[in-house]
C-alpha cells in the first residue's frame, strides 16, 4: 500500500464542520478501545451500532463510526493516553487550557475505501486533483489542494480517472493540515490488451494459490468493461516490466547508520554452503543525510536508495531481494546524539516500505531474514567492504530461506574459506591471539573468538592505531563538482545517488563486477 500526503486549505466554516466530525470520530475510537479492552469478544457490528447512536449528534454517519471501531480494534495491546502522556501531565498541573487539551485529543478521521462507491463513500477528487469534496449526510466541505507535479501528481490524476470506473478503492485520512490518500499501488499496473483489473487480480490469486473471498466465479463470467481501455489506462510511474528471474540469484541489503550495502550473489548448488556462493556485483551507498534535513528530503534520499537497489536486482535478473528484520528501533548503547540521529532519524521502516512498493511494481519478491552474526561471517569470508560483505551473507540466507523455510540461518562451517583482511590478521598474529579457525566447532564459537581477539587488540592499541576485524570502507573524496575515490589504486566507480547537490553517493567495487548479461532462461 502507498500513501500520499497533501496539504489542504478549507474555509472557516468548513474547518468547524471537520472539527465536529473529528470530535465524534475520536470519541467513538476511545469508547471502542475501552470496550474492547474490557471484553475482547465484543461483536464489532453491535458495538458500532451502540456507539453511533450515542454520538449521532456529531454529524458523522454509520460508515465513519464503523471505520472508527475498526481503528480502535487495530490499536496495540498496551496502555494508551489519547493526546499524549506529557500533555496530560501538563493539563493536570494547569499548564495548558482545556481547549488546548481537547485539540490534542482530536484524532485524524479515516474513511476506508470502497470500490463500488467510486473509490470512497465520502471523498471525491476533482478531475485535475485540485479540490476534494467531503460529503457526510449530504453536508459537503470543499478542500483546496495545491497543484501536485512529479510522481505524486501523476498518481493523483490517475486515481481521479480510475475511481469513477469502480475499479479501485482509495482510503482517505484527514488531520489538521494534511489529506492522506492510501491505495494499492498494484491497481495502477500495466494491463495486457483486452484485460481488466478484475481479471488481473483473479490471475494473481490463482498464481499465489490463495482463494478469493466470496463466491467463486463460474466459467462463463465476463468482467465488466471499464470506460478506459487497457491501452489508454494510466500506469504507475514506478511500474517496470517484469523480468525473468535467474535461478539461484538474490540481492542482499545490509542497513547501517550511514551506509547501505548491496551485493548480488549466485548459488546454483547448496545454499547453506558458502563455497557455492559467487559474488556477481557489489555496491555501497553512503547517505550523508544532514542533521537538519526535513522529512521530505529524508524520504527522497531513501526512496532513491530503494530505487537503486531495485535497478541493481533487475540488472542481474535477481528475482529475490533480502534484507535484515527486527532492527526498526535499533539504538546505540551510548548517549552519542549524532550516532543515534543516524540510526533513528531516517527510519528503517521508511526504506523498507519504499523498497517493498518498488519491488512489487517491478515483479520482484522482498523477504526478511534474521541477521545475527551476518557481519562477522561476511567479513571473514567475502573480500568486500563491511556493508557489502554482510549483504552477501544476508543474500545467501534469503536463498536458503526460499529453498527451505525451516533451514538454519547459519551456513555450514568451512574453515578453509575464512580469510580476515591482512591488517587485522597481521596485528592478531603479532600479538599471538589469532584464533585457530580449524579447531573451532562452528560459527558461534568463531564469533566468540573473534570478539575476544578484537577486545584484546582494542585494549592494547588505542586511538588511531586501533584495527577492527571488519573490512574498512573506501575513502571517498568529495570535490566541488564530482566525487572520486581516494588513492590511485582504489578500483571504485563513484557517482552521486541523486540530483546535483542532493545528499548521497554510490560507489561500485570494480574488482568483483563482471559483465552483466540478461538471463534468457
């Protein structure tokens, strides 16, 4: 699902009506949340009828009450203070007024999309997407929207064309300043000549093996023909023609505070063996997001990074993209504000959502795997920079998980493949603390020995002379009009990630990159 947020303007009378609707909507959400906490087996239909009769005077209809109950049922099972705990404490001390506290408790109003009602029961976009009319119980409120250009502008104009044909559903959510549109990006796919979206959805259901809800369609079913033909139908700007994936290929992604590692591997043998893995391509993205960057700039940089990952996977006909999971709230153990900003500011969930959407539009599959010990294994086996080496191990785990969902996340222990980089190995051998990898029992024992040796090296060699077991990243020199690798022997191809003066750069390891050929099957 993709969400577009648009600022809006409304008249004073219109904002008063919207506030009344949102007050009734929020009251139903809070009441439904309390009722469901008391009795989890409460029937939602009966609860909706009861709460709607209680808050009918707010001006909302039964469908909005139903949406409010659904929102309350989806809230997490934990203590919730509607309006915020800090604001409640300030209200108890008399630091904010009653009107300010009630304004904080106003929740955004959501209207779930319905395909048979021109996409939504209450919201209607104009032909050019410059206005949106909200009608509840025959009472309209007009929202004036800015002229949207670029990708979002194309999508909004496509929604205004397809919604009247009753092909797609669009969910609307409105708050104090913005109107949020949520829709399924696959509804804007490119259809085959003579095909309808209904038949395309049925084909996807049959291919996935899932049974569609409702009564099955008979052999003589004829889908209704929309007004817009498949040839003239608008297509999502990020739609890409699906490729034929090559077997045994996957793209691994390793997320770091300021770097993103991308590695394409091929394994035509046993996916649990590192000796059967071959690195086809490797790239590293340095984000360089400023500390005072806006949310829009952050999303733009991360979206460009996700698009670059999809293009790299399509280049090598890799139908699987794998990244680590469980790191959405990662935080460092120190009070380093600069590091915590890098880890938490740009949000791993943002790039995951953008990557999933772009991969679906390109016909690729995205999976997540447990990333424990992936950095240690990658840096010891693959001769790549730290993020790219970890990404290679993540890609191998994705292939193993695709072959067998119950497979162990760790590969087979092959001591002959372990080769730490020369600087760390020489330092450990000089101090006589280099582990004997042939006598270790597995990767867990190897990880422990590496950490013990690294701790000893860090205590003896402090400051600039400290050497880590992770392979160092290349040093990139940034000029006035270009970026280039530092050093004459650095085999790197460096280019900016996005437009001129936008943050981020991509460097490609030419030592492991071979000629890319299309997989013909």
